[in-house]
């Protein structure tokens, strides 16, 4: 008898699961429920449609219910919300705009309900001038508001990926934009010094950045809305985009007997099985293992959701595929700059009390003699045995492939020596004979082998100025253009001949 599989959620994880299931089992009866009118749309493209880089709305609709039915024979039911599940009798209850309320039975159930934007309970939060961005209907509203006559300004609340992408795209759409972030930095996967480069790019493109300030309430004033901050600052604009994070969209499951983690994520094992018989869960709604440090975490990204959907389908079909954890590899475009990161950052390692070393390098994206080379700021984090724990990079080009190389090494639990040994593609327009990833490995190995001792920016605060000398070995022009206070300049090419200028009884700190 053919197996009946129900899927809740028709976008990243749900649609991946459905397609994989069909490829594995031509006879299965697969029903996919989606609360909204659209399935399998490009969530990640929504900000770029609002900003105008993606012009054609239909490009956001990667699949339609009709096409999915035609190609995969999936019974797609849109505007159909699953409101509860009954794991004892293996049934779900559905509220459908077309069919009303009904029950549907299952042999296996895959939950991929995703995560919803957090809407804090603040005064004035119900204003229609406050928007959030999760799906196509939200996008249509924001796009219409941006295009409306008289819309000139926006306040974005939250400096995460969606907040920053929206700040950029609202600016691209011609609005005056302020971005408010409660913490001291934007983009939490990066450490502060790396994210500050991305913040500078926002600032240089006219985004008014406000850090370390909390929104306390909203008030409509005529056609505009005021945003009141804890500091007393009041911002007034035509619209607000609220993007302070997401929480698992699992309230319909609360009485199901499912096990949840501390922040409401569904607990699953590595086969994406929940604690309930034949109930699987994937995507933004589930708790995962941090691949680097082994703790439980939740990482709402499209890559993990798609892979987990595929793995759940494999297990429904009897293939024992497993999901081994998420490492949070992510990337963002901020106007002309790209930032990418993978693995653990310093903040995470400090919180967990894990030992690590850090190196920074600033290689060029490709051979400097070939036109167009630009610098990349790279940070590599590794443990005392050399295992790579994380990396972050910011630059104009070539950032993505460097972080992806390092992400791959992390996946194989590789070391800094592995980075030195990677044989990467090279011709002058693309890289250098020693790729930046190799260079990061060399610099890290030098530390582990005791060949160099490094200081990082935060060590400057504790520098004993009486017993150390800070030497800037860049050119005179570079030094004149800006340098660390208290440093003396001896260009590297002159250093050997000018060593007598340095007091050998003092520790010499060199930087470039
Ligand atoms: P979703 O894709 O959110 O799908 C869940 C679906 O389930 C929803 O459509 C919802 O309506 C439906 N649903 C929920 N409950 C029910 C119910 N009870 N009954 C029926 N249907 C239900 N990730 C990246 O890696 N890179 C990016 O650049 C990126 N950009 C993003 C930009 C935006 C604006 C957004 C919103 C997200 C972005 N993401 C990005 C995150 C990525 O989209 C998510 O990680 C991914 O979509 C999660 O997949 P999912 O299947 O868990 O949930």
C-alpha cells in the first residue's frame, strides 16, 4: 500500500522534502499544506525585489502549486493551515479557505513551519505603518508602501541580516533610512571589529546608524510614525521595518506532545525525527547541534533548512541519512562590500570558555599586478591544536570563495595546516599563487610553531607604553594617512638599516 506523507509548510524545508520524497517513492501520496497563497518562493530574494535589483515579481515564485503538481505529483494545498496534530491517531486538523475545517490522516508527517518575525509587545506596535518581512504578502505591502507617493523615509529596527539587507534596499529605493540596533554592533555572526567595516559601508551610503539603543514604543503622527528610543531620541518616518529576529512558528503544536527546546524549537535527532512516532521536523523551527562546539543552537538559514528537508524525506523512505549539525556559514552584501563568516566567532568561544587563537590578514583578492585587485580583511580562529573553529572576511570581491573554502575545511574538522596545503585554482585575475586561504594557514601555523607572537587590537589597551615600542612598518604616506596613536614609523624596507633606532631592552610590537 502506498505511504501517505503530510508536509506542513511549503517553502524551503517543506518543498525540498516533497521533491525528494517523490524522487525516492513514485507511489507515495504526498500532501503539502501551506497557510499562505504561495509555495516555494524565494524568501532570500524579497529584500532585493523591494530595492529593485530583482524587477520581475514572478521571479520570486520559484514553484507554483500547479507546476509542483505537474512535475512531482504533489497534492499542494495552499491557504490551508494545519492548526493541530493528533499523534496518537496520526491525524492533523486543517483550516482551509476553500474547504473549511477537516482532518487528514498520515503515515508520516514532516513539519517545516519555519520561524516568524518577533513582534515585541510595545506601545503602538499595532500601527499599520510597522512592517515585517517574511513572505510574499508582506513583500507586496512593503513594496507598495515604498512606491507610494509621499514615502520618503524608513526606520529599520534590528541590525541582523534582514534588517541590514532592508536598510540597503530601502536606501536603493531612494528612501532616507535609519537603522536602530539594540546591541553595540550589527550582524551578530561577525565579531565587532569585522562588522564595523560593514557598518562603515552603511554609514558611507547614508544609512543613519544608531547603536545600543532600545525601541520603547511607537506613535502615529498624521501620515507618519514616531519611534521612541530608550535614550530619549525620537525618530519620525513614513514607515518602520521591524526585523529584530525570528522565533519558531510552532504555536499550533503546543498541545501535541512534541518535545521543545528552551526557546520553543522542536527537538529532533540527527535523522530529523521528533519524539513522536513518524513525525519529523526541519528548518528554522528546529534545534540543531552547533557543528563546531557541539552545543544545541538554532540557526535560521536556507541551506540547513533545504538539506534537512531532504534528509527527513530520506528517512521517511528508509534511507538512514543524517544531519550532523549547522556551522552557520553565511554571507551578506552591504552595498559594495561583502561580508561572510563560518563556524564560531570569538564571542561564542568566550561564552563557552573555549581556548582559541586569532589571526588577521589583509591579502588582495587576486594578484596585485592584474587590474582590479582589492583587499580582503580576513580573520581566522583556531584552537591550540590547530583545528579551525571559524573565519570571517570582509572585502569587495573573492570573499565568498575564501569563506567557503574554510567552511569546507571546518566540515572535515581540518586544521590550519590543511589550509596551508589546499591546492586552489589560480590565475592572476582570480587569486595569487599563495591564495588568501593558504596565507591565513601560514600565519596561523607560525603562531602554533612559536615562530611569531601576535597582538590583536584589543591588546593595545593593555600595552605597557614604557616597556614596549609600537612600530608601524608601512610606508611614510600610509603612516601619514592614519596610524595607531603612539606608534613610530619605520617602513619595512628600511627596517634592517634602522634597527639602531629601536631600544633593544624594550619589547617591540610591529604592525602594518
Ligand atoms: P519557511 O521557508 O519560512 O517556510 C515555512 C512555511 O510554513 C511558511 O510559508 C509558512 O506560511 C508555513 N506554515 C507555518 N505554519 C504553518 C501551518 N501551521 N500550516 C501550514 N503552513 C504553515 N537564509 C539564507 O540562508 N540566506 C539568505 O540570504 C536569507 N535571506 C532571507 C531573507 C528574508 C527576507 C527572510 C524572511 C529569510 C531569509 N533567509 C535567508 C532565511 C531562510 O529563508 C529560512 O532559513 C528558510 O526559508 C527556512 O525554511 P523553513 O522551511 O524552515 O521555513
